[in-house]
C-alpha cells in the first residue's frame, strides 16, 4: 500500500515540484492538492491522506489555522508537516504548537523531503531544527515548567525525552540506551501520556519551553 500525500501551497510551481519529487518514489502517491488552507478540511475528509505537506503562509487561511482546524475536527487526522522558506519563522513555531508533526524547508533537497514524509508518517522521528528549538526556548513559561514537574517522569523516561528532543528516532534511542525497540516505544508512550502530548513534537516543545532541555 502506498503512502498518500496531500500538498497544500498557494504557489502552483511549489506544488508541482513537490509532486514530481514524491511521485518519483514507488511507495508514495500524491492524492490531492490545495492552494489554500481553507480547502484542507474538505479534501482530508474526502481523500484521507496519510500526510499533509502544509505551507505556513497562505492568503485566506494560513497553515497554523488550517492545522488547528484539521486536528480539532478530523477523526484520525493525518500527519502534518509544515513547509516554509525560513526556519526561524514564528509562523513555523505556531504551527508546531498547534499540532503539526514536523517541519521542512522549501529549499530541502529531494531526498530530504522524501525522507521527512516517510519518517513523519511512521511517527518515528521529529524534524526540529536548532532555530525552531531556540524559538521554543524564547517561549519558555512557568506553566510549562510546572506541567512537566507534575508529570513525574521516571529517570529513564526523562532520558528518552532528552533524546527525543535531539530528534532521535526510536531505533536511534534504542541504540543509545542499549535497549530493545519495544522498550523505547513503551517509554515514549508513557512520556506522551504523562505530558498530555498528542505526539513527539508536542512533547519536545514542552521539554524546551519548560527549560528541561537546552537548544545547545
């Protein structure tokens, strides 16, 4: 079964380029396109893509509002990767906080785009560059520190969260901690549950905003 992707960008040339890159892969199929975030909900309901590549800045509804609306209303929502020109864009951070699963620059190489789609679809890794980590630290707040303290993570769960914040996949975390993959999955699930996080991105944002980890 192919991995299905919906492209959302107000520039037709960008959508055409992404389509060409992704459809060159035997395991990926682009099943729809939209030129604005306002069209995303109806398309997702009709074609049910696995992954949405979502431009951040669009004229009618930007990627932040589209992400919020999609995650609020859709049952079993797709994975969302926000796509933009500038990695230190506040819009990117807003989209990640709204629930997007990953981040991708428009200037990324074709292999990086394909890799990103596959990883986010699997829920295995986190696309969280240093510039966005720094933005998370700028948004530090006492409430985040309190929430993480109340989560009462075990020592091993805290280790796993630190490695997640570095962008390591489950397999990489398993190698670093010298444990099995299923053990890592169990710890990741426990971290998400204790933090009340939808996914790895939300957990990592909480880790940075609380000061639990540093961007350096």
